[in-house]
């Protein structure tokens, strides 16, 4: 059973990343919510306020993907019967910890990398996370 998936993209800066992510998330049957930074993508059809994003994912299991995460995404248990929200930020500063805490994530996870402190492109990160969720939830 594939869970309902919502991806929250905090402060994107690159419109091309947003459009790529929108197509990918929709191909997985999910929804993309964009919390725009001031003056960037504020008129995008997927743009919502921070408060609206938090409200829309309230009932979801929330996974914040960040380089400061201690849990590896491939090692966390998922409640596949629930909505799953993936929260990511743009490559320049991601989701600051003080902001991430306001989402009340169930887990702060990272995708394993050979070089600590580095990060993947945000679209690649979301693709890996979506694939991991589908893989983990395929037999439940």
C-alpha cells in the first residue's frame, strides 16, 4: 500500500528545481507544497504560507531531511498506513534547525553520503526519499 505523500519544499531559490520536483512528486501521486522565500516564487501555484504547510501535514508522519539528521533514512520505520510528509530545504541553507523544529518532525533523517557535511541536490534527495518510501511500503 502506497501512502499519501506530501513534500514540503522550504525556501526554494531555483525555479527549475521547483518544476522538476513538482513533476516528480506528482508522478509519485503526491502533493508539493512550497514555502517561498521573500521575493522568490511567491506567486507559484504550489506556494503556501508556513502556517498552512504545517496545518496540511499535521496528520502525516513527518520526516525532515537535513544534513544535521542523526537517523539514516534507510533505517527508519515508517507507518505506511499514514500520510508521509517529507520536508526539505534549498541547497544554500536547507531547513535551519529552529525552523525544522516548528514542523514537529517525527524524525530528522539524512541520506547516507561518503563525505560528511555535504548534501545532494535537493531534487535528487527527494527522488531518493520517495523511492525509499515506496520500497519500504510496497508490501504493507
